């Protein structure tokens, strides 16, 4: 059985990843040159994916 800390860390990963994606989109809309921030966007997407996987794993363990 997984602990609550795993769920909390997955939720934090999901929130920070989503906030980073939103910030990227806002800067892109405002006309910033985002070509050097593509790796950051990929890391943010990875955070969101791992957060979702962690939440699904926690729900399946219950």
C-alpha cells in the first residue's frame, strides 16, 4: 500500500508541470522567442505525465 506522501508528491508534480506549461503558453502568446525554452516545456510535460501516472497508481492501490 502506498503512502499519502506519494500521492502528495504526484499532485505537486502535476501542479508545477501544469503551471510551467501555462507560463510557456502565456509567454509564447506575448511574442517571446521560446525556441531556447523547448527543453523546459518537455520537462514540464514529463512532470505532468509522471504526476498523472502517480495518481493513477495510488488510486489503483486502494
